[in-house]
C-alpha cells in the first residue's frame, strides 16, 4: 500500500508541481477579478458593525436570512468601508434614515468583490442607498403596529382609568439623563406647593440594550403596581438615532400589558414613536409631563373647591328652607298642643269629679285585697322554708359522707407515696454506697500503679545521671579540656598561644597551643 501511494505521488509530480497556499489564493484572487470585474448592488442585513476609531475604517459582518421565519442564515460575508468613504457614507446614511449603521438594519449597497491572500473574501462597499433602509424601517414599523393591534395592545393602556390626582409615580429613565433631572425639578418646584412621591426605576433609554432594559423596568413596576398611580417613561431630547429604541415591539408590548397608565415624555419633535402611540398619554418632553401632572392636580383642586362652594351654597339654601319648614311645623305643633291640652284638661276635670265620689269604696276594696295577699304570702313563706330546711339536711348528710370518703382516699394515697419515697431513698443510698466502694478501690489501684510508674522512672533517671557523671567518664579513660574554666567543644574556640587545661582521672595537665590541625571533610 505504501509503495502504491509512493508511485501515485511520483506520477503526480511528473505532471503537476504542488502549489503553495499563497499561490492558490493568488489564482483565486485573479479568477475572481476576472469573474467579477464590476461593482454590484446587494441587499443584506448587518449582523455586526466595528468602526476602527484610530484609522477611520468601518468593518461589517453581513448576513442573508432570506424569508425563513426562524432566521436561519443562508449566507454571510465580511465587508469594509474605507475611512474617506465611510465619513461621507455614514453621515449621509444617518441624515437620511435617522439611524446609524448598526446591527439589525437591512441595507442596499454597491460593493466590489475582493479576495486577499491573507484575509480571504470580502466586499468593499462604495455606496449605500438609504431609501431602501427607510422603506424597510417603515415596513418594520407598520408590521409592529399591525401586530400590536392584532394582539389588542395598541389601545389597551389608553383604556385604563387615569386617577384625577397622580402622586405616586414610577419613573423609568436613566438616573443621569438631563430629562429626568428636569422632570424632578419641575415637579418639586411647582407654583402650588404640591408634593409628589417619585421612585426612579433605572433603565437604559438609548442604544441596542434599551428595549430589554425598559421591558425589565416595566415588569418590575408591574410587580409592585399597588404602590403607584402611574408610570412615567421619559428621556431628554436627542437625535432620531438615540430615540429609535422607542419603536421596538418589546417596549410597546410592555406598555400595552402594563396594569398602570403610562405617560411618555420622550423629548422629540419628529413623528410619534410607537411607544407614544401605545401609551395612555403622550407629551413632548419630560418637563411637559411634569406640567401635565401638576396641572392635573391643580384641576382636581379647583374641582374640589368648586364642589365645596356648591355644597356650601346648597347647604345654606337647605338650612334656610329647613328653618322655614321647622318654623311652620313649630307653629302647627303649638296649635295642636294647645288644643290637645284643652281637651285633656276637660277630661281631667270630669275624672276629678268622679274620683271625689269613689275614693272610700276604692280604699275598702284595696284593704281587703292587701289582707288576702298577706295571708297568701305567709302561707307560701312557711311552706318554702320547710322545704328548704329538708333539702339542706339532705345535702349536709351527703357532704359529710363524701368528705369522709375523700379524706380516707387521700390518706391512703399519702401513705403509699411515703412508702415509695422511703423505698426509693433506700435504693439510692445503697447504689451510692456501692459506687463509693467501687471508686475507692479504683482510686487506690490507680494510685499504686502511678507510684510504681514514677518510682521506675526515677530509678531510670538516676541511672542515666550516674552514667553521665564526668568523674565516671574520667575513670573510664576519657579527658576534659578546658579554656578559662569552660569545656572546649570545637577547635574554633581556641587559638594559637592559648593555655588549656586537660583533666585526667589522676591529675591535671596545662598545655600551650602551638598549632591547630582542622579536619577538612
């Protein structure tokens, strides 16, 4: 097999010399220059824009997704707008469309096909038609509006009731935006001294990240909707480029789904953004939103004052009418009272004359009645006392019997408890005595063991001390060399001319150091 491969390679080399990668790319470049000699108009979507701020060039990644609703890419390419042309084309495109060249835009551009040996295939953009992008943006705007209308979101927020007084406000804006500062200043320095509670919900209101940021802020406010009367979405003035995020479907749908009315003050003079169209109330600037809120509070106050004046006027009229009616009723009541008193007076005189004739018979009847009642009360009282005395005797006997049984039972329980306590105390005393004897024996045993161990250790130490006694070492033939009374352990401790002392078992020698021989290991 290896021989066959070698033969095939040899045959190939006889007819074709192998190309280097650079030579292959050179041939590709030459063929492309012949095949694509002119520039071409191309439609593509920008996937990425990378301006080179140092050199002034602009590098783009272009894609073609076709009509696939899933956004599947069919093709992609790199493109370049060189610095001198980019300065002109970028400014012209932004002036016409209100958008810079950015990801997500579809553009119609004129380009030359280029192939570089090192960087591969790319397109050199020489012209861009902004009208195509304007039409595409308008189409996207209409599609967004149709989608919002189909989902019922175009008028959903407008159908919410706006409170007559807006005091608790959730403000969605950038904390550093001048429009937010103007809004707060206008609210706090209103001419009527109204106070408002504002809670800033920070969000990015410019650039590609703005739609998602605003949507998150709207969802956060909706979560705590009971703390607010309305949502204020504001941003200071800017170019159409800066404000394009307010045409995004995500921002518009979050406003449509909002449980609170939304006031917009995006601060631009162009056509209304989709966010303005979906919001409950659209105002031109953040300052205009603040003035609207103050004016609404002022209108509510004026309406309340007019109601107060109307109530006061109506109350005065009602009091006057009621006073006149009461006066008529009082006069009528006075006449009726006089007539009634006159009739009662005549009737009372008739009764008085009748009573003068009947008092004696009435008193006799009452005396007989009192006597009968007295007899009945005495009889009833005796019967009741007798019955109560009988019942009291029966209850006394019952209570005495129950008391004796209860005392006998408690006495039995007490004796049983005393017996249990005595038994438990005796058992505990026996257990304690047994534990004391066991612990006493254990302490005695441990003490003996400890004493034996320490005695053995002391004898070992004594033997070690005696074994290392210098006197014994001298008897065994060893010597001790001292300098100025200190034992010499190293040759470095003495020098030539020193007088050293050498102790033996039977005497002492004094020596003069003449020379030192060190061990070189």
